[in-house]
């Protein structure tokens, strides 16, 4: 049975906590990756990247700064209470009060949402003006599985459809996504289209 529509909780319930988790995990993950590159690598930490960017500001940052890097670098380890609290808020809002509650209420096997709009144009005046990430951000916050497959085209640009669900539902989601792909045959091989040259 198809239930349409269903309403997921607003990202306002976890948005600030999600960004806090991102900053902590970005620093921890990037530092772990850079540390594994060995002593010959030119940078070993996020702090090294920030300092490199500052030394080469004219080349590395002619249009945008590194505000997010600085915010992440100011965070401590993943054992800090601020991180643990933000992570708990994300889990509660996106899992127990979000996806799990909705799927239990309507006895759903999966949720389906837009995979996002077509690719947006990025320029120096406005930066990233994407058309949105679709409706599956809550799955990422929850740490739950999702799969996106081609759904069609808008003005020649591909758009997708996403299927997501509760923890450990990968096999169900893959079956649904595969069935959708076989029924629609929406995928087309990519083409190399001309890009828009920025104003000088």
C-alpha cells in the first residue's frame, strides 16, 4: 500500500545539532586521514591546511574564505560533551522521533523522496546556488541507509529519486530501487556538455 503524503519532522529539530556534529567529525576524520599519509605528506592536520591556505591566500582563496575550516578546527575531540549531546539530539530527532516513528505509524517498508533538483550553476557572486538536496537529509543525519537512482531529466540535466528507511533495511531499499530502475529505464549515458564561463 502506498501512503502519500507522509510528513517527516522539520530539520529545525536537529539542524543546529547536525552542523555541530559535522564540524567535530570533519576535523576528526580529516585529521585521521592526513595522519595516515605518512611523514612525506605536505600537510598532516586540518590546522596545517588552514595555515597553507593563509600563506597562499591569493591563489587558494581569491573568492571564498575558509570559515568552515576554522570553525571545525576550533572543536575538540569526539569525547567532548558538546559533541555527544549534539549526536544524541540528531539520533533522537532523526531516528526515534523521525524515520522510525513515521514508518511505524504507517507500517511502511520504505520512504521515497526527490533526490534533489538538477545541478545548479556555481559562480563567484553567489557561490553554490544548488536547488536543494532532496528529501533524504534526515536519513544521513540518522545514519540510516538510502539509495538514489536516475528518475529523469530537467532541461537535459539528470534528477534522481531516493529511497530510504530504518536501520538495516538495505536489502529492501536495493530491491525497490532496482525495480524502479527496471520499470523506468530513466538512466542515459552522461554527455560532456559545454560549461558556462564565468564573467571576467
